[in-house]
């Protein structure tokens, strides 16, 4: 009887929880609580994986694979297993099986740089290199890549740095052009409003003339529109005129013998 009452109490508790959490109940823990994977969690996991991969490469992310220099950090993947045997410089590994269940799967590493001991667990950053024939069994072959000479590595890093700077310049130029177009459009938009006596447009137009935003720098036009706005009581325009007059007075004093 006590068992039955306990079950009924648990069911009632779950129902109440479902009402309090918007009819989600304990399912919220699986769908939107502890089990939810957010974009930030995914990014954090990716950052951890990249950090571990960088450790495997020991700072030498560029390797020679099939005659080409490859960025193993960016284009490789991490593969691991237990050493089974070494044949002609190729390491045959067994994929770890958890609990000893399932068929044993083999694969191979070439150009592995670390210590090789039978049954030792090894891990490397690799790219797919084709198939290796283990007797009559074809198995996947992974290439760890060949280290570059210090001169080659330095040259490659300089090339990448140059390409990165060139790409950044393209992005900066595009942003500058986009900003120029926006400023130009704003200037064109302000002109008729300023001409019609809108004080906010007169001050904004004067600032653009003063700073060359959307037009060539023209202090004469800037003063003209600041004066128009100041005449209508615009405090910002008056402050700009005071600054311009002060700068002009100082410049004239500096050139007077």
C-alpha cells in the first residue's frame, strides 16, 4: 500500500512540475536544460579540439604531404589507436574498442614522428592518404606529414602572414568604400534640408564639410553653414564657430613676426 501511495505521489509531483515549467516537466532537463547544446558550447568544444591538435603538432602545423605543404591544424583530423605492428615504416594500429565488443578495426600511420612501442596508445594529426594493404586486408592509411626545414617553415609562415594582411587590406578597403558611399549619400540627403532652413541639417552639413565626410574638406562652406545654424540659435554650431575662430586667431598670431 505504501508503495502504491509513493508512486501516486511521484506522479502528482511530475504533473505539478509540468504545470510550473510550462508543461515541460522532467522532459525539460533532457531537451532544454542539462542536455541542451548551445552555440557557445559548440564553439568552446571546437576551441578545445584545436588546442589539443596544436599540441599534437608541437607547433609545426605545416607538413609536407604527397609533395604539397598542408596545414594539418586546419585540414587534418585527429586519429588515435593502439600500435599493433610496424612494417616498412608504416605503423599498423588497432582502433580502441570500449568494453572489448565489436570487430577489431585496423588502420595505418605513415611518417609518424613519435616513439613506437607495441600496444602503446598513439595519437596524431593526420590527413587521409589512401589505402594500405595489410596482407590481403585493405586498411585506411593516414599520413602524419613530413616536417619542413626551418627555412621552408619560415618562408611558409611569411607567405601566410602576407596573404592574411592582403586579405585584411581588401576587407578594410571595402569597409572604407562602403562608409564613403554612406557618407556621400548622407551629404546628398542633407543638402536640400539645409537649404530649406532645417537647423539640424545645416549643422550636420557643416560638420561634414569641416571633416570631409562624403565630400571634399571645405572650411569656407563649413563656416557658412555653421553661421546659418548659429543664427537660428543652434548651440553646437556656435561652439564649432568659436573653435574655428580660435584656431584661426592662433594660426595668424604664429605667423606674425
